[in-house]
C-alpha cells in the first residue's frame, strides 16, 4: 500500500512594508512656516525693537523733512506727514526683507537647514516658509506704524481707513516680492558679513533713489531716472494714490506687475542658489 504526500505549498512571503514619503506640500509649508513664525516671535526684546524702529523713523523723518520741505511741492492740501506715511510703509518693509536673507544665512551656518533637509521635505519650501513668516512680522510693523501715525501724530490722509488698509495690503505684496531678492543674496553669498554689506548696498538706492521723501519731479535728472526703474517707486506712488484718495490710474497695477516680476526672478534665483551643494 502506497501513500501519497501532499503537493508542496508555496512559501509565504511577507508583504513589503509601506514606505512613508512625507506629508503633502501644503502641510509641509504650514509646519515650516509655523516654525519660522515661532522663531520670529520668541525673543520679546527683538519683537519690541522691531516694532519701535519704524515708529522712530516716522518721528525723525516727519520732523526733519517736514521742516525743510517746500509745501508748494506737495499735492494741494496734503500735509507732509500724510505725504510721507504711504511711502514709509514701503521703506519699513525693506528692513525685514534684509533680515530674511540674514536669517537664512544664520540657519545655514548653525546647521538648522542641514537638519531640516535630512527630512522628507521639499527643500525650496524652507525659503517660502521663511518669506511668509517674515511677511507676518512686516504686517505687524505696518499696522503699528499706521496706528501711531493716526492716533499719536494726528495723521489724516484723505483716503481714510479704507485707503490706509489698501495701502498696507499692497505694501505686503510688494515687500514679499522684495524679500526674494535678499533670500537670493543670502542663498548665494552664504556669509553673514557679506550679506549685511550687500543688504546695505541694495537698501540705500531702493530707499533714496525713489519718491519716498520728496516728489519725484523735484529730484535731479539722474535720480529721476533711477527712481523710474526702482520697483519701490511704483508701490509708493500707488500707496499715495490709495491713502490720499487720488486718481489711481494704472499705478496699482504697475506696482503689482513690478512686484510679480521681482518675485518670479528672485524666487527662481533663490531656489537655484539654495539647492547648490555646500562649498
């Protein structure tokens, strides 16, 4: 009597373990932005000083230039403080924009960026998160500046609260675009001292080769030419039209167009420089 053995069964193989590929782009951006926001607002002393800086600028510039400026060069019925405030919103945003580049260099030096890049995240989102976090700090500075100007210095632009709010929103868009210039510089230079020097070299022409403190028509011819190609001049003129209730024309669209152009070129340059391997 013969016995038959059962047919061999195929060996059981373990199912492959699922591979975690990280969270989505939006979740990563929100988490990284929250990290940058907490870093910006953790040091109370830095926050207080950054809020007071534009207020001091407003006090000094309005008193110094307000005494020597010829009122006949200003729009009819417009006080110098009301003329200065919309432009000062834009110049105030340059400081945080430069700080964005310096902060990026600092994070690259202390290893924070290197640690984050070991995680399954999209590296360019580190730049976008920093730009959005610094934009929040800029918005707080702008609101503080307007409140002090209106409540303590009796600024009374003809556009009223609506015009000032629109000017703040437009400034936020333009400043966010300008931030990419300094992020690109920081990602390219990768040196704090060099970044600070480059920031000064870029900041002063942007501030003073513009219509920030006097009407553009009163500038020398060569400064008028620089002010014409200065992207901040478009934002300043648009802010004045909004805050002073003047005809808008194409000024707002020109400011937004210049901001979009700067943001596109700056962000592409910043990402390419940021993705370079360390020297």
